[in-house]
């Protein structure tokens, strides 16, 4: 019955009347006092977690510090936010052998925002559980915009609609949709497209009034995002159209079919009519607005003409987007006639789409490097591939992160940190058909890779090497390493080594059969170590590769 921690010794003396062997015998006694019968590992902070989502499990180990079997109490959770933490006992509720251990899992699923705490109890010990619930919150302002009176076919000054993330998690912008007199208002969300707004960040949507006729006009703009509680926000636009000296047919031009960035749409014609009773000299026609370079004035039969009353002329317009997404501009007609205003505009809208991604994009990952391969698209405008890396999120574009060096249809990223997650995007680039100096990028193939224990072959690799050298990081182990090599579900080799590498032979014997790597087959290499906490061995890594 130890009174303190550490080793203790005593001698048991027994007296008797055996004169032949002496009148006393003795027995040495020894034992070690431990501070606690059980000890348990402490889970790390679960960090920021979206409300309603559940984290991956964290493993907690309960160790019996004594030399006899014992039953640990629990595990249970108590505390202010105990309902947001959950336990999977995983068989850790029975007897634990002498100096042995058992494990169970804990996860976190926040029901609200803010820091949350609870206490994990097991084997008479308690450790803290912590995590933070986060959630995006979208706020759009103002809720309405009144443009007042505006001459028909002329554009008002631009007004701003601000989308701000007032929550604690990233807010992903989606799109805008419209209802009402949609041809009388020009709305551009180009500054918000693809945006992931961090807490406190904002982006701007622009709106202008361009009435196609006289009278009261209105439109409702609906903003879509991933706010879990309020995924749409609305803004009301109103204005009144007054008479103008120029008429347009159509009153606005919408390129219905999406156009690949770098290409051009079929021609749309805009007819301009003099609605006054006197001659109307047209001094110039230009493209203005948010995205004027996304449209082409391919033919102009109006500039320099003086239109008689009710006379018409025509301008040809093409949509040639420089990037994917909704694009807007104005065809602005300027005159020197006797009636003000002397500037009139037609709204132009279209949607650009991404060109094709590279084909068969593949990635492999080792302990400190990644590698990418792809098949180039066959388009004559194809210019190359760009691989971009980011530590925090998937790159949104080719400048959102670090470019990965590439050559001859592949790219390699070296000197990475061990056991770290990296986000990649593989973009295909194309020369523009309408603007040869411009480069257009595909949407990109997203890849999430985590560096691991095994360095070569890289996980996911495709290799011609029939005798690969398996290498891995040094790990805590008492008796070296063991590995299992499988083809499909069949084990074809089990081996042991005290090194951190193993050179596979061209052929070997296993279970009275000869084995070798075969082209076209996929293999999985499982690596085990023997640390003090797992003397019977524990899996520390695996890698899957294909022989080509």
C-alpha cells in the first residue's frame, strides 16, 4: 500500500525454532507507487468548426499504470457545452490489462457560435475539451435604391450595393438574380464573382438605371450566398423613365448563350432611331460601363451620320468575354442635336464560361513533396498549364497562391512541411481568339493533398519502376519496422527492417510462391512501427501506386 510515488523496498523477517537453518528467515519485498491508477492523453483544441458540422474523431488513450488488471470509470463528458462533444467508447469500457491501454474517440459538433468548453472524465482523471463554433452571416445594404427620373435610353450614375460578411466563418458568394423590369436596370456582380469573404470583408455589386421606356420601372435584385440562416438577400430598385430623343431596338441586348472566355458570339444588331422632329447628328458611339472590353463594336453605320426624323441606322455588337462570369457594358450613343440629353445608352449583358481544363489531371504525394501530371487539351489556342498552391484554401485564381514549377506535362512541388495539408488548383491557359495577347484560364481542377509518413513511392504515383525503393520518415519504434505489400486484396509480401528504407527486389518468395510487380497493376504498401505504447505494432502510414 504505497504512501508515495516511486520504488519502495522492505524485508519480511520470519522467526521460528528451526535450529538447523537458523532461527529466522527473510523475504525481500519491492514495489512501485504510481501517482494515478490511470492516465489519459489530452485531445487538442478542435479549433474553428462550422455550426452543424462534426469534426473528425480525436483519439484519447487511457493507460493502466499498475501491474494488475483494472476497470477505468467512464468515459463521460460534463460541463457547460457537454452536448456539443460526443464520445465513441470504442470498447474502452471494460477491464484494461496491467500496463496496457485502451482508446476511445471524441468529436465536436458546435450547435452555436463562439468558444465552447466541456470536461472529459475517464479513469478518475479529467481533461478539458475546447472548440469554437463559427458561422457566416451575410448583410446587404442598402435594402432599396430609388434612382428618380431618368430619360429613356440614358444611363443614370452607378450606385453601389455592399455585401458584407458580419459572421465568424468565410462567406462564399454565389450569384445575383433579377425579377421585375429587368431590361431597365444594369446590375454587375463582377467584383463579387468567385469571392470568399472572410469575416468583416465585403464586395461591391453595382447598379444603374437605364429605362427602355417612359413611366415607373422597378426591379428586385436577389443576392445568393452560403449564409446557412439566410442564403438570399434582396434589394429593391425603382426609377421613372422620361422621354428621350433616341430610340433603340432592342432596348437592351442580352447574349443568351454563354460564350467561352477568349471566343466571340454571333453578331447582334442594334437599330438606332431619331425620335425627334429635326435632324439628329450622331457624333460618336463607344463602349462604356463595367466590362467594356468584353464586347466588340464590329460594325458601326451610325457614327458621323445625321439621321432625319424617324430615320434609322445600325450598329453590330459581339460578346467576347475576357473571363468567366456575368459581364455588362453599355453601348453609348452621343449626339449634337437640339434636345438634351446628348448621351444615350443600351445595356449589354452576357455570360462568359471557362475554357476546358487539362485532361486526366493526377497528383501524388510523399512526405515532403507532391507531383502532378496531365494530358494537354487539343485546342489550337492551348497555351499551357499553371499549378497554384495555397495553405489555407483552394486557390481562387492563378495569382491566389504560389506557382508550382512545371515542365513537359508535369509539375513538382518540393521542400514541403511534413504532415501538412496543401490546397492546389491546376489551370489550363489559352490564347484569346479575339485578343491574341490575352490569356484565358480554365476553372481549374482542385486537389487537396496532405504530406505523410511514406516518402517514396508517392501516394497515388504512376511509375515504370519495377523495383521501387520504399522510404519513410523515422518513427518511434523499439524493434524496427514491418510492412505489408498488397495487390488488390491479396497480400504478396510481409517483411521486416530496422532501416527507414527497403529496396524491392525484381522477384521474391512469399508463401511458397514467386511474386513480382506487374505493369498495369495497383499496389498498396502498409507500414508498421513498434513504439512503447503499441508493442504489438501500429500502422503509421500507407501508400498506393500503379505500375505503368
